[in-house]
């Protein structure tokens, strides 16, 4: 009612400082003039209302257009503002209502303050924007519905240091929910006359109290209430506890901007325990005050971003060229050495080689010594003794070494080339919806200004183009680049291998030599590394707990196929078919999604039960991996990843428990395999108990499991090679050293992330860190670079690990 009356009394403001009139409803209205720095105290009730007025002619105001054309920093008093402090003294059921009208905008509030029931004071800062057709008069109305008198007071003050230039640290004391503050930030800089640089707005506080910080354009009205920030165009806001940071494009705020600070008391917004509820002691509201410090600085220019991108791309191209040159140099050197000594080596080997007729499978045996995986001497003539246990790789590579293409095609495709196609299909159909989802998040962030949607490292989040966090997006180039390099090197080795056909000629006959290779899995590893980079980039468009799986899925895939590849080295025909393995991957991803959204007790029971069954099955496959039988003079593997093996495992356990048949356990016993199984089980049981007790994040939990098992198996494989004195060439030793050099510091940076999904966005910002490298990359970017290089050199280690056996007959290479 009083707001309508404001438009009817402009004459009072030109005739006297105090005027009284009565409305048609019988309400007496008293009009008075406010003076700066003078407290006015009075009482109001349902029959007496007040209108106060003052003129802002004493203040320095500027229009938006004049500020846009300003290229030099403004003086400290170029723009000023006023603060109105309203107070009520008594606690009653009926509040006192205050309304301010200025520049055609009306703002209202009640005291006691509605969002802070214990607060009887409210401070309102006036927007200093000057409209050409607007008056500088400000009108304040005070009314209440209370029958009893309500005492109130008003104080008009000038705001000190309202204009803040760039690179100036400012301290703000005693901000509360009923006393929000805002400052004008002057973005003019002679060194950036076009106003295209990126600005960093950094806000800190020592008080662990929830607040909202917003960057708003030089427009009126300002929105200070937490619930109204989403409705303003070009407004960006964050919740904060101790740290908040914005990276903003200066071109979006050429007239400067307002930095608005306000304390929030709603429970759960920042998971802050200092919540003031309606049933709590009202005096607590007076103590819920927060101090701030803030500074706005020039962060980085467009030209600097271009330079960083070019330098990073050049670095990876240089590394790619260097790796390719070193690899080719070793190949040429080894090829020359082999050619010069080939006649001598063939002459020496004629005394102890086993002659093989690849068409009939017949062999002529010569006395030679062989040792099994435990180091005991075995006679090659007893390799196929009655117990049906293979000792040498050639016995588990019947299909792989089959020279008849029609017989070989299906088994080779399912255990090798199919891995490539399934990785490609999975990568394409996983990346498309992932990209759609994160781009939708990005668009929502831009439309609402809500930067609580994504868990960025806001202190090192460089916007470029349409991306808010371009540097973390671009730093994934390492995965893509190294993946392409590995594909090229794999193609080169595959060409060399097939050129020699994996054989050598001795006395006019072909003799299989070296480890039988399936290059399909190597190609799959390269494509998986590329898709890891693509999906990690998608994740960093808007990182959240829900889409963290995009960053980890192909880590699972790489770990699993590397594990399979190491197993395939000595068990070529026993490799799991690709469609079976990727069915397991699909089930794991399904469980991961369920765990993210419904990580309750029932989920963990199902997931850990499946994990336990998987541990048992892998142990059985390892224990019986060298068991074979012979049908129609063809040796076949007994154990494979299928349901038949599951039932066979249950039968073997049952027979052993009732002491009916323990012979298969005795026949397949190898101390080396038993050691591997016990180590794997110990680690996996530990992970199982950790998951049951701690309930960690499901994505990280799965990643740790796969990486730990891969590391154990890789170390076991290398240890067995050393134990059996197999030749290890220089390249794998170099790659292993380089992998360690990149992984060790990489794990340090990974364990110190600049954000955290364990709490709210405000809590995550407490972990944010500045850009450490070239003012463009942070710890997580360094992790991207180091892990990409570390993964690549691990791939190269596997690609070259058994090159020392290239001149050793396949039937003499042991299984372990």
C-alpha cells in the first residue's frame, strides 16, 4: 500500500523536510528527509507510516556507456555509493516492512530479517549506476501491521573504498546474511586497451562459514539473495567456505563488474554446521559474521593461451619423433647384428634344435636340456606325459602356430583382432553420449551462472572459446598423441614380424621361434589410450562425481587388456575371447553406475560377492592354465573363461574336499604359480575388506583394483624371466626405467588433487590450487602428462619385453 503512495507525493520533497498527511484509509503518513551520517529513530504502527527521501546528487555516478569507453583506471572517488542501515528494537510477531525506490526499481525486506530470524538489522547498499532519464531521488518507506508501536532507526552512510582497481587486495569485515556487501571492480588497464584478457577474481576467508560470492555486470538492480541469482543474465556465482575463485573474460564485463558477498544460513548449502534455525537461540545470528579478502588480477591473455597450446603440441611432437627414431635405431642395429651372425648361429643350433614339420606336427627329438617353471630339469620328450600338463609355449599355441589360414582365422580373430573392433565400438558409442551430457552441463552453467554444478579447480580454470576449463581439457592431448605413436610403432613391429613369418629356416625346414604374437591386443591398447584421452577431456568439460566414470572407464579397459596380453605371451591359445572380456567390462560399468547413484548396503553386498567369485575364478585359471588334453592327436587347452570352467572348478573343489580325487591338484602344482595366486589373493582380499568397511567411491575403488593386479602380474612376469635367465634386450629396460620415472612423480600429483568429490562444491574449493606450470597447468594437468607418458612406456615395455627370445625356438620357451 505504501509503495503506491510513493508516486503521489513528489511535491512534499520540494517544500519542506518534514510533512504529514493522511490517506483515505485513515493512515497517517509522515514524510521526512534523511541526512548522511545522521541516525533517525522513531516508532510506527498500523496507523502511522513513514516515507524518507534523500538525493544522491552528492555522489559520483557513471553510466555503463561511459565506463565501456574508459581505457585508463578510474580514480578512487570516481564512483561512490551509499549504505542504508535499518534496525528494529523489539521482538514482536509482526515485522516492520522497509521499501526502497530508486531508478524505477523497488526493493523490500522485513525486520526481523526473514532468512535470519535473530537479526534485527539489515544493511542495503545502493547501486551507483546512473540512468540518463532517471532521477537521483531515493525514497524509503517504513510500515507495519502491528497495533503496538514498533521502534526503528535508519542511518545513511557513504561507503568507503567502494571502487577497487585491479591488483589491489581489499579486506572486508563483518559480512552477514542481513548485511551483504558489493564492490565495483574497475577493469580498465592501459596494457589491455581492447579488454580481451582473462581476469582472476580470488576471494579468501579464515572463517569456515557458508557464503555466496557472485560476479554481476554493471547493471541495476543487484541480486543479493541466494535464490535469485539464477535468474540474472551474465551473473556468475559460487558458494564458498574458505576459498572462491572466478576466471572471467574481461570482454564480457567491459564496463567493469560488481563483486557481491553474502553469508548464507540455509542448512546444507555448504554443509556448514553453523546453521541458524527458527528454534535456535536468536542471538546466534549476531555471531554468524564472516570476514573476506579479495583481489582481482590479470591472469592470462589470448596470445599466451595460443603460445601454451603451440608449445605443448610441439613438445609432444618432439617426444614422438625422438621415440620413433630411437626405436628404429635399435631395430636397425639389431637387424645388422643378426645378419652378420646368422650363419654361425644356425650352425651352432643344428646340434641341439628340435626339427619341426609344421604341416604334420611330427618332430625329431635330440638330446637337449629344458627346465620347467620351477627350475627343475625336464626332458622335452616328456612334455606331453600322461598328466596332460604343458611345459612349453608351443604346446599352448597350437592354433596360433597353425599355418592353415582357415583353421586359424576364427580363433585368431576372437582372441586378437576382435579386441580392436570392440574397443573402437565401445569408444565411439561411449564418447558420444558422454560428450552430449557434459556439454549440457556446460550450457546449463553458462545459462544459470551456477558454478556449483562442476567441480573445477577454479584457481586454475582457464576459459577459452566455449569451454570454461580449457587447460584441463587440452592437457589430455598426451593420451591421444602417445596412443597414435604406439599404433604406428605396433604397425611397424607387426610388419617386421609377419615379414619373417615368426619362423627361421634350419636345414631347409621352418622352425617357429620367439613368442607367438597377437598384435590385435596391442592395437586395442593404442586405441584405448586414445579414447582415454577423449573421454578424460569430456569429463573435464564439467567434472562431477557422476561423470568421473568417463575418466576411468578406459583405464579399466587398458588394465584388463594389458593383463590379458601378459597372460597371452605364454598362453597364446588360452586367451579369453574379446566378446567375453568386454561383457565383463560391461557388467563392471553397470555396477559402477549403480554404485554412483545407489551405493547402499545391498549394492555393496552384490558387488563384493561378485568380486569374490571373480578372485576365485582367476585363481583357478592361473592354477590350471597349463593343463591340456589330446584329442585326435591335437592338443587342446582345458581351462577357458566360460561357464564350463566354472562347473569344473566347483567339481574339483568338491572332489578335493571329500578326498575323492586330488590328482588334478597334484599334477598341476607349480610353486611359482602358487606364489602368484597367493599374492594376488592377499591383495584382492585386502581390497575386498577395504570396500566392505570403508565404502570408497566406486570409480576410484575399481581403478585401484585393476591397476594393483596389473602391477603384480607385470612384476611376476619380469621376475620369472630373470629367474629363468631369459635374455632381456636394452629397449625394454629403457622403457621400464622411463615408465618408473614418469609414474612415480605422476602418482604424487594424482594423490594431491586440486579438488574433492567427498563434499560439497564449497568444500571442494578449499582444495583448489594455483596454476603451477607456466601459469597454465596445475597438478592434475601434470598428472595427465606424466600418466600418458608412463602408460605409453608401459605399452612399449610389453611390446618389446620378449624380443630377447626372438632367436629361441618356441618349443623351448617355458610357460609361467
